[in-house]
C-alpha cells in the first residue's frame, strides 16, 4: 500500500508539470480559438534563453529569469502583431498552420542563438527524497517535485486572481466568449490577444525552467507539448481547472499503469498510456471533463 | 411629428458613404444625419445594407468613400474602440452576449472603459479600484432595475430565453452610458408582449437618459410608432428620408419596400 501511494504521489506531482504545459494551450485557445502548436517550442525557447543568458553572457540566475520573462512578453506581442493580426478572420486551420510555422522559427532561432548542445540548468533545487517524510513514513517523495508543484500552484493562483479580479481579466473572458460583442463594448481585441500570448509565454518560461532543470535543456523539450494533448482532451480545451485536473489524472495514471500493468505487457506503458486514455475519453466525453458542453439546438 | 421631447442639433452626419466588399456594393453614396435625442430608424428590405450601415457607424467596417462627422469631428472611418470611447454603444441582430458569464458580469463589461485604476490596484483591491468597483456596481444595479432584470441577475446568460437575452444586451449597451445607441433589430423574433416591453424600454431610454437612438427594425408598426425620422435603404441606396408620414407616402418607398398595396 505504501508503494502504491509513493507511485501515486510521484505521478500526481509529475502531472502538475504536464498541467503547466497544458495551461499555456488553454489560455490561448480560450481567448482566440487558436490551437497554438508552438507552445512546446516556446517552452524550449524560454529554457534555452535562460541557460544561454546564464552561460554565454554570465547572467546570474536571478537576472536571467526576469530578462527571459521580458523576452517572452516581447515575443507574445510580436507574435500577435506579425503572425496573427494579418490573419484575422481566417479559418482556424490557417491560424493553426501559422503556429506550426512559428514552431519551426522558434526552434531554429533558439538553436541559432544558443547552439544545439544539451545544457544543464541548475535551479538550486535538489532532486532528492524529502528526509522528514522518509523517516516518518518511509515514503520516497522527491523534494524537487514538491517544490515544482508549489510553484505551479502559485502560478495558477496568480492567474486565477488576474482573471477574476481585474479589468484585464474581465476583458480576457469577454474576448474568449464573443469577439464581436467584446469589440462593441470597447475592448481592444488585438491588445488582449497580445497580453494572452505574453502570459502564455510566461507560463512557458516556468514550464521550461522546471522541465529543463529536470531533463536538461534540449530539443526533446518540445515534445513535452505532445504530452499536453491527452491532458487537454481529458480536461477540455477551454478550462483552466480542466488543464490542472487533466494533468493530475494523466500523471498519476501513467505512473500507476507503468508499475501495475507494465509487467504483464513487457513495460514501456508510460509512453503511450495517456494517449489511449485520451482516446477512450474522446469516445465517452468528447468535450472533456470541464470543457464547454457542446449543445446544438435544432 | 415628434412630441414634446427636445430634439437638438445634428450630432452625427454621414456624407456620401460607399462601402464595397470586392465587387459587391453594400452601400452606395449614402448621406443622412442624426439629431441629438431623436429616435432615428433605418428600414429597408432584406439585404438593403441596413446592418452594414450600422457597422460603418461603430467602426466594424471601413467605408471606401465618404466621411462621418460625429460631435463636430470629421473622420474617414470610426474605430470600434474609439466609437465606444466616444459614447457609441450597440446591440446585435444575432445576440452577441458573453454566454459563459452571468447577467451581472455581462452588464459589467459595458463599464469596461469607465475603469481607470491600474491592474495592480485591482488585483490587491485597494485605492481607486475598490471605489470604482462600488460605483460601477451601483450604476449597473440601476440599469438592472430600469430594465427589470432583477430576478435573473446571477443567472448565466446561456440559460435565459431569447427575449430576456435581447434585454441583457440592451443593458450592457446602456451600462456604458452612451450618448448614442445603435440597435440592430431589437425586436426581431419576439412575440407581441416581448415587443411591447422592448418598445417601452427603448422609449424610456430615450426619454430618461436622453440617449440618441439609431435602430434597424422590420416591424413597420413599431418603426412608425416610435421613430422621429426614418431613412429607407434599398439595394444599398437611399430611397427615402423623413418623418414616418413622409416616408409612408413616398412613392419610391411604397414601390420598393411596402410592395404594391
């Protein structure tokens, strides 16, 4: 039983990190209906920029992170200005293609700037079991995972606050709901989109820091975005709580499946189990756990 | 003719507006004016360019030719944000509400431009933010009372019946305290009772707040009853302009719009 909980907790904590990537997708999808394929590339770009600033220019970490944050904000506004604005009113698929283009640009640009070697990112948080818990209960729970989860929780709380309490939050929700109506009450659509992309950039930065420090900053970070897909299908593309709960479920279930079902089928389940789960969900509940119900009046 | 309401000077004037979408001429050489405090109707058969005209007035479409003079300022086109800041609010033919939000939140979005505090003040709920929120809420509650929406105040808009949704849209427009209100078919698809309610609200708005109203409507009874002056469009051209009586007796209008009665 203790082993079960150990696996469960490890799964939930890694799920938080999936949720973080999914969150970036949800923000942009909600506000503009664009499925931002470049979210994974943004994660990679942000992490590589932090490491690059640190190693090439000798920035200390406390300076490299805010500097990268500024870069991500600038990137968000530039994306709106250069990529999205000329494509206003085009089909969703056109915008989707544009974000694929953005993906290639970001991946190429990041590696052109900082090179393509795998780099270590040390946040000063050690990936060791928490001793107190180990002595008390005998469970091995990674300190890094717990701190990462804490950071995610703070980030989500800040976002929730921003969305629910401020004028810009109300404008964001309004734009997410109806573009035309938002325009009519004087909400500047383009400005709001710029802000959303900037916020998604900051979320990508946090995800990049955590994933990068765990797995090393490398090209494979862009594939993290793929893991966010089953999370989104589970949680719903338009729901922030959905992204979090979806992430937790995916994280926990893939670890549990690996440990308990894995031995019977030769292991390696972790890699594909989330996609199967997502497929099942698509059959039963296509809008996801928290997504907006698809209602058609006839 | 108009009753004892005081109709003022011209506040909006459009001159020789032409609007094309590729080869399609939506509007050709349209000129008319709107006076302060009046109710001005735009009528015409389907596809006459009424909605396009409204979209030009609040900046959704940019006309290729012509000028718009609003409060004495001549411009080539409006910009939606500018229009809202200059006191133009509107409703839509196919209701455009924020369906996920409650009635109250929807109406609050109408106050968006009135909020001046910074987002840091709002996030931590101090200084101007608190005062503003209270002021804005008060104003919104007044509008809720005015349009008799008290009972649905906290209901998500998606659950409301059609007639009430139309009313919520009007409430959101009024929340901006507009000087000019553009209504795109405010009574379309309503039953008689709902229409009467809506008529009353439109007249009361005009009366109590002195709001200038430009409205598109298909129900001729309603148009002739409540409007001071009427513009008639057909195939993107203006074919009539005047008081309801004048328009009713205009041979061009009779031919094009009212049919061969």
